[in-house]
């Protein structure tokens, strides 16, 4: 009973290389030989080790996502949901998700090691930036990759993104239609491409409505609840120029905004209207506040789609849609009301 590749090769009177290539389906081995080897291996109960198989075919059977530890993405349920969608799609194809952690200053070196060491068969670049050296690097390699978003400098690579300008335009249309003129905007860091696009949409919508942007009304909330909380407290501290509405560009910042308003005794929807892009996370105790939102396709579905695209690239297949742009929808809530008179 053969227990390893060499013994199986000796039994068949073939070289170990031929047996290995036959088991891994190489076309330079005849169909008759592949069939003979497969039948002998099955009869002997022999299965090649996954590591040996990966080495033989030059595959890692893994897709990588690099997580920058300075960012708060892992605390965001939407990011975890996206990874869940990626994992669910890849699992059916026999691939694992490799989550690599890196400091921002060493992030590019992590990408270089993953690519040059062939530790993964493809990469998903999350939270693309306005100017993104990660995309620049990967475009110069043979490594298949998908951008979870675009960059401002190029879009000649496969990506899935949301129409971020449309997100803020939709929200602003709802606010201005209800008579709001002093509309504050709390945004994520503008080096992130989605944040810059949403900010551009806010500026364009303000201009289209004939409104002047008050610099005191535009604040960075970062990626987290505390950032939204602190930014909202600053807005509430304004005297004559306090806004009547707040638009928040991320779900976690939105939690902080709602908490700050409730803590200050502000009647949400009458004294202050609020719209949160992506809405409040369903696991927050504040979810019962019924906050108006700009909703997008689920992060799980987005992760599934990106993984499906990446599998095709890994297999050398062309993509029917190499650039996928998803559209948002407005979801009303009790947090949205007429501007106070």
C-alpha cells in the first residue's frame, strides 16, 4: 500500500514528477496516464498533501487583505461583513482569506512580501485612497487584485465601488427640500477616496442649492464613534450659527453624533435633523432612534462580488464588468424633519 508519492510512482513504474503532474491535471500528461494515476491513487487511498499540491501548481489557495492597524476598520461591522462575504464565496472554491496586519509606514512592504513570496493568489485592496501607492505597486505586477473603491488618479484596474457623490447629493436634496440651510457635514479623513468623493458631493449640492459653506460646519470625525461625538459637541457649542441639520458620512461617526445629541437633550428630527450614510449599525443600542440613512448594497454582497471577480482573474478569465459602480438609496426616518423656524 503506497503511503507517499514516491511509492505510488514506483508502483506505477512512472517518475514521481509525472505522477505529481498527473494528479494535478497538467495538460502535458496524457489523459490515459492521468486516468491510470487517478485510479491507482484512489484504490490506494492516497491523497497528495495540500502543501505539496500548492507547490506543484504554484498556487497558495489564498486571497489576501492587508489591514492597516492605525485605522478603525476592524471595529466597523460593515468591514467585517465585507470580509464575511469574501470568505463565503472563496470557501466554496477552496480558497482561504489571509488577513495580514501592517502599520501604515510598513504597509507597502507587506504587499511586496505577499506578492513576491506568492503567499496569496490575489489581493483585495480595501479603503482605497485618493493617491494610493498600493494600487500603483500592484498595477506593475502580475498579481490579480480588486480595489474596494477607486482612486482619484486612475481607474484602469478592476474595482467595486459605490457612487459616493450620489450618496451626499441624495441626502442634501432631502435636507434642502425640507428648508434646511445651515447643514453641517461630519466626514472621514479626506485621504480616503470615498470620503473625498462624498465631500465633493456635499460641496456641489450646497452650491446647487445656492448655499454658502460655513467652515465651522465642516468637521472631521475620523473613523469612530468618539470622533462623531466630539465633532457634534463642537457644532452644538456654536451660538448664532448652530446648524439645523447634520449629515454624517460614516456609520460609526453617526453613532457618536446621535449620542451627543441625546446627551445634550436635543430633539432629533425637530430641533436637529440627522442623516447618516450607511445608517447606524444594527448592533448599537441607538438603533431604535430610527435615523434617516443613505443605504447601499450590503457589504456581504459586495464582498461576495469582489471575491467572485478575483477568482475569475486568478483563473485567467476576462471580467464581464471589470468596474462595478453601485448606486445608493435614501431611507427615511424620524430623524429627518422640517427646518426650525
